[in-house]
């Protein structure tokens, strides 16, 4: 909390900021996780004791938020250190029950040093609807994330969850988790948090275009230029453009037609009668 004076002290400012980079002292990492937890909570990305945040301390140790505590109320002493198998090495609390999905990402992605999991409302709404954020609506999303796919549902805190995520973690920095939430990864904690924030922001924009009934997508040429510009903008992401992602304005549209059983039977009967009449 800020002091009662007009301006915050240097210590108070430091407690409310996170700098880029993964090479920090353990004390700095502990403070950063608590700050990220407050940001996630204050933005309404989690409720109650939901969500979890972790980072690599070194090649063998992970610093993670504990289970059963509001992410907006954590203190540095609440955090837990585990190994890459999830065995607790130190801490008075227990690690998050969803730590396994963090460990999966660390094992599959040596470029990742931090993972955030939360339930931002609009992005989680897309996850619950099974709809990926894969349309080329915003240049910023193409630059920063490419696409945000949906992982099939897996029961939280069980191997089902990691099995559902495994096919996607290698190629996506932000993943919607069906009927659950969002998980993001980055080379440092600030990047992982920003990717969570970007995912929710894009979901809100996408939802507005859905409500307005019109979406004007970027063309394939526009997307190619943005992908080529990533290095110039300092955007590094594992996501790559494929034939299906992101969906552009010149992608072929497939019209879906739905029929009731009675309508289908009527069409079949009509076709049979016409065939008989021709004989």
C-alpha cells in the first residue's frame, strides 16, 4: 500500500513494479510474484484463491505461489520452492495444486522462465465456448501472440489437464483451457503477465466485434508483413503462422447449413421421388 504522503517512497514504488529479466535474486523474484499476484487479482482476472504464478529460480528449482491463498494477498514468505518434478524443497505452505501444468511447460520450453494461470472473464468465456482467439483482428495480437488456441478440457489438478495442454505448449505462448481459464508463458514474469493481459484485451475486442455483427480481418499479406516485423518490434513468440492460424480476410469461408431431422428426411424423400420419376 502507498504511504499517506503525496508521493510514494522509493520502496513503495519498487514494491508495485516488475522489471523485465529472469536473472534476479531470490528475494526480487519473491517480490515480483507477489506484485504479479496483486495485479492479476486487482484486474479481476481471478476470484477468491484462484490462479497461480511461478518462475524458474535456476535450472533445477521453481518458485511458485501456494495453494489456498488469494493471489492479491500473498507475501514473499508464502511462496514455495519445488524441483522440476514438483517435490517441495522449502516453504511453510504447499505448492499450487495445478503446478503440474507449469512444470510441463518448463520441461517442454527451455525458453520459458515464467508461467501465469488465471481466469480473466472474457477470455475464459471464449474458452468455455470452445472458441479460439485465432482471427487476424488486431495487429498487436499477431505481433505478440499470433493465435491463442483452445486446449480440450482436463480436470484441474489431475494428469488430464497436462495431457490436454501438451500438444499446444510447444507452439503457443497463451492457451485457452476449455471450461477453465487461460495459461500464459514467457521468458520472464513480466512478459508472461503481459501475455495474460493481451489475451484478455483481445478477447474483449473480439467480443465487441461479435456483438456489432461485423469483423473486418487483416489480409494474409498484412499478416505476413507483421510476422516479418516481429524482430524489429522486439516481439519474440513461439507461435507461427499456419494455414489455419490466424484466420485472415482472404481465407475461404465455409457456409454451415443446419437442418432438422424432419427437414433432412423431407429432402431425402424428395430426391428419391425425383430419381424415380426420371426412370
